[in-house]
């Protein structure tokens, strides 16, 4: 049975599908038990946001083309992936003033399981000498709608994919295109995202990219742990210094306690493949976040330790740089420059572990990767990193 493809949005062709519901009876073939649907949300700050639901029979997720092809939330069986944000989203980009004078307007729309930070910049806000904003927090791409979206289903193999194209471009500025493809198969306990970013300009263009991937309960509760093979780990600032002995362990919610952030240089296998593993205190539920250090050589661990209603959450964040001010990252050689027409591809896989056995297998994989380097935990911030 050939693969079937549906174009859901194509601005160049003035094509837009309001809603669609696809199941095996629409496709044919041997694969069963899946669903793909698209609709537009109405009401409140989410008014006008397009969402695409992908259900492979085991793993279900909601993708948001309107918000830079982010992933809103997901479930694996009865296990929920995501977090409880103070923001009731998904928020339409029209309500997110990313260029407000404070530089942190990006937070008004932040509630996804997976969102990208970039593409021109992705770190802390940076200001001109006169106090005006130069680069906002975490960049623009998460608040740029896709202008082309298509879905594809292979009725025999059970492969389901959603591909969206998002441009971040302006006159007298960067002109980058991101083509993002989510892929899963019937019965697979997770999903793979493959992003290809291309410089559309006739001039070189800067690229910063970080995958802000966020988890709360049931994976993050007091006593939960994260495992990651690394060569060096350092606290970002003095707040994180006070948590360095517990960098891999999550404590209780503490209202008004500052976030603890750690910058990490991960290690991988001979092909560069690495993973972070997050697990609950009983080690009977967990997840792996697979990435390649040749594509994404740096990792940020964000621990927001406030009360859950204020956003008790962790961020597992592979990237091509650390989320500092862009000028600092550029000074230290962590801002990529794409030549005219040049592309870079990034691939990550989110895999859920629903049992103690599967968690143990994932942790053993991390232990084997760690054998490739002796881990060094710095007690103070690294001067070249923050």
C-alpha cells in the first residue's frame, strides 16, 4: 500500500484545511489502531491555534504548527508527559509580545512539552547600550507559525509523520527556514523529530538552537533523578552552586526558590549518539531523550524548584550553544554561521519507559556511555560557559 499524504496548510497555494480525521479506514493497509486529526482551537489565548493530534495506538501527542511546530503535550498509555505551566495554552503568538521592553515576553506563551529556542538567538535577553532590546529571551522561532504543513501515513508499515515549514526571516536580517518532521510508528513508545535548518539568504547567517523540552509530574517529584553521560558539568551561577551536590536529584517544591541551571558537555558513542534519562523515585517509570553530540554538543539542565502552581518543572535541553546572551556565546565560538544555502540537520527521539525493566535498560545504556569519559563536576561556574 503506497504512503498517503495530505497537505493541511500551504500558504503559497492558498490552501488551508480546517479539520481532518484520519484512521486506517481512510488509508488501508495492514496497520491498525492509529489516528491523526487536525483542528483549530477556540476561546481565550488559544483562539486560532491549529493543533494536530497523532495517536499511534500507544503514544499520543499534540503538535502545534501555529507555535513553531512545538509539541504541546503527550501521553504513553496512562503516563502523562509535559508539565503544569502557569500559562493556560497553547497561546496564539499574537498574544505573545516577545519584543516587549523587559525582554522576557516569551514567557507569556511558554507551556509546551517541546519548544525550540532560536534561530537568530536563543539565550537570555540582550540590550543595546541605550537600554533598548536587541535580542529577546529564547528567540522567535517558537512563536512563528508554519506556512506549510503536511501529514503522511504508510498503511503497511504504520509510519505516521507530520512535517511543517517555518520561516524566521526579515529584511536586513537573518533569513532561516526550518523544516520540522515528527515521525512515529504504530505501537512505538515515543516519537522522533528531525529538523533541517537552511540559510535562505545570499549572505552568511547566525544560528543558535536549543531544544527546550520540559517535564513535570509524574517524572519530576521529590526524589526523581536524571542521568546523563558527560565529561564536564558546571553550575550556571551562584544559585546553582548551592545545588551542585544534588544536580541530578529533584527536591520538594519550594515557593520563591530560585531556578538551578547546570551547563553540561555530554559524551556519546562512536557515532555521537547520547541520551538523558529521567526517572521517578521508584525507577519504574521514566523516559530517554536521545540526541547526537555531533549535532548538539551542549546540554542545559534546568530545574525550576517553585511550587507546582508556579511551574515546578525540569528542562532537558540539548543545543548547539548554552542559553547565555548571544554576544557572550559568539565571543566563545558557540554561535554557528551558515553559509548561503547551507543546511544543518538535527534529530532527537523521545522514548517512554513504562516499567522498571525498561528504566533499568536505559540507565545501563547511560552507564556504558559514561565509560567513554571521566565525569568532572565543577564547584563553581566555568568562566567560558557563563
